[in-house]
C-alpha cells in the first residue's frame, strides 16, 4: 500500500511540471542569443557568426539581416528560416 502512495506522488509531480512553452519566454526581436539557445526562435531567425536572433516574418530566407549584441553592437547575418 505505501508504494501506491509513492506512485501517486511521483505521477503528480510529473504531471504538474512546466511544459516547454512555459519555460521559453518570447524572445524580443533582434536580441542576439547563442547557437545553443534551448528554445525555438520564430517567426524568422537571423544567423550571424556569433549566434541567432528573432526577426520579422516579412524577411525572406537568404536576405541580409542583423542582430544586436549585449554591448549594443549590430552584427550582420543572413535570414535562415
């Protein structure tokens, strides 16, 4: 019987965990993040030599774009999706 209580507790903890959507806040436009950023960047992404950023959906893949680094510098890149 104690194992049923333990099983119910484990199931409750698993089901009450945060979903990935809750863990990933919406990224502001043009903010440079590293390549290993754990969340999906949408609607379009700009790829630079230093990372990625979110850009407007009106940009077409292959078009030039830019991301703003933490120090305020704008880094040129290309729209990848």
